[in-house]
């Protein structure tokens, strides 16, 4: 008889793990508290407008392809990918930098900003590609059990890059503050300040400039739909509107979960939900990490998000747009050093309908606005409106157009929603940051140290935050479960 596995949550890591475990012969069931699958990667459809309410960047296409290849499939079997050209725009107070879809274009743009900068750029990206090959093919494929996982011929010869920071490496080679901001931007996906992120993580710069920025037609939710379809074809059973209330433990072993008041017996329990929340489903004696432990961790930011429907096509914007017209360091300090609502926030805007007509009614525009903020902040209706006014005014000025009177509707999502919808610790949006002290074996473990047959996956454990790492996390935990011969 097949061993049964109950998976809590249905985000990328949970769906990934479910596919690998079902393929290995386990009887897998997913329990999702919300009405639809996808975790933070759900979708909002309103009045003909389609919004990805969570992740909106498609980087590292090779990771997605490898995932589907593991099941004899390809991304092409499920969705159509378009490479964005240009990849994105960065708006500064007095200038706009456009990032093209290949290195020659990007080098030309760097030269326009700072003569001679293309040479160190090519060298920097070549090193970033070296880091990418090691990270993606070796380092992130380790389950984070032992520090010796990081000790290989490749990593030993590059050990200094784990102790230098992205910020120091970038500033050593580039002097123009706009180019510095452009090169430091990608590591924000890792959830920490560039000055706290090891230079080895420059592989994100290769993911950006080397592999490019892509868009699945129909939005990021097409990936979730593809993974759900694959999981169900492998025999996975998915239950929505199914809130897990407790993880049952007997004699130090997980024996099942309580869902909507009903006990579901299981040979293995795997949680892709928030790690901190998952441990609150256990009696205190079985929790690995104290509240003090979580308080001392460096968490990735939360976000204030707006989903806006416009009744016209907008000018002077691309699919992805970064607004760096205020001081990057001051905003970072307001997130990490002295958490508070930022006075002059940087922000990001995504208009998928610029390249994908299916995302908005004809002649209209779908707009996704994001302000990164510290987790745990006060979240009120008044604060949300205050910050929308701040960024929409700056948006109008920087793009030289009036848009406020063209807004058909506006929905928002912030700290309280991350807590209520995803049980997210302090309402964080991206999990735990990948700082030097929170990398690999120093992150919360995939396997519980106190409860047999209880496992974890997702952005608070290895390898870390982001969609591609979540796919990998699901694979890692499935391999660990199989290795333990449950």
C-alpha cells in the first residue's frame, strides 16, 4: 500500500514537492486554506483585467524547464513564453535607463551613462555567470543539512566571495550611482540589502542580464495552472478551502493533520506554508525554533501592493518599471535598520498588458504597483491611500502623463492581508533573507529535528526566497523524504 503524504499549502514549493513525491509512488494530498491554489502566486480577475497578485518576474527560465523536464514535459506543453524587449526601465529623477534583452544593448546603455563602463560590466557578468553555474547546478541542490555541503573544489577556490558583499563588488568597479543601483537591484529578490548579501549571489545579475526577463502569456498564474495540471495527472489530490488547524504527533512522530475539524491520518506531513505558522500547529514541546529565534532573523520585506485598472493605454512605460528617483539607502534603512513607513519610497510598477493583450480589455491597461516595506508595520486604509497618492503623483511626473482620472478601480494588499491570507510571519512577502548568516545550512531545516516524518519546504527554508528556489525546495524535500525511506 502506498505511503500517504499530506501537504499543507499549495504554493510553488508545495506543488513541486507533490509532483516529485507522486511520481515516486506516494499517495499525495494537498490542503489549501484559500479558494484557489497557488499560495502567494494567486490571481485576481476583475472586469476583464487580470492581475498576478504575487510574483510578477519570470527569471531563470532554465529552472522552470528543468522542473517540467523531470516529468517528461516542457514549459511549451503548458504555456507560451515571450522574452521581454526591453526587459525593463529604471526611472531616476533626471534620467531613464533602459535594460535591453541582450548584453550588447545593455553595454551600450552603460556606456551612454558612464564611458568605459561596458568593460568592467562584461567582466562582472562573466563572474556572475560562473557563480550561476555553481549555484544552480551544485550549491542550491544541497538540502542544507551540513556546512560541508558547501565545501567543494568550486566553492573553496571562491570562498572569499561568500564574505565580500554585492555592494562592495559593484562599487569597486562602478562609480556612477545610477549604474550602481542598476546592478544592486537584482539581489533585492533575495530579500536583503546589497551591503548584507554575499557577492556570490551576483548570479542574480547573470539571471537578469545574461538570461533575460520573460513573460508567460496569461501571466505568472499560468505556471501554477501548469503545475496543478501536472500534479493531478500524477495522482495528487488537491483540497481547497481546507484550513489545517493542527499537526498531530504521537510518540514523537507526525501521524496526520486536523483539517476543518476533521483528522486526516498521514504517514508523512509536509508543510509548504509559513514555517513559523506551521510550528504553531504543533504543541510547544515539538517546536524547533523559539519566538526569540524568529525575532532575531532578518526577514525579507513585506509589500504594499495596488492592483489598478486603467481605462486607457499608458505612455512611456514598459512591462516592468522601477522607480529609483529617491534615495535607495534611506529606503533600505527604513526596511532593515529602523523599520518604519518610508518617507520617500522606491517603487515598482508592472504593466503586463503592454506586451500581453489578454491581461486587459482592449484599449485599457492593467497596473500592478509595489512598495517594499518592513514587515510588521501598522497597516491601515488611510496609510494605504496616503502611499498610493505619493507614488501616483511621482508616476505621473516621471512618465509625463496624467493617469489618476483614468483609474477604473483600485484594489490593495498589504501586511494585514499577508497575515490573514498566508499566515505570513509579521506579514513578510518574500520569506527569510539570504544573508551570510542565513544561507544554506544556516536556514531553518527541511526536516524537523523534534518530530519524525514532519518536513518543511518553501522560502523560509533552503534554498531561499523566490519562485525558482521554491521549485528547487520542493525537489530537495521530496528527495529527503525518499532518502529516509518513509
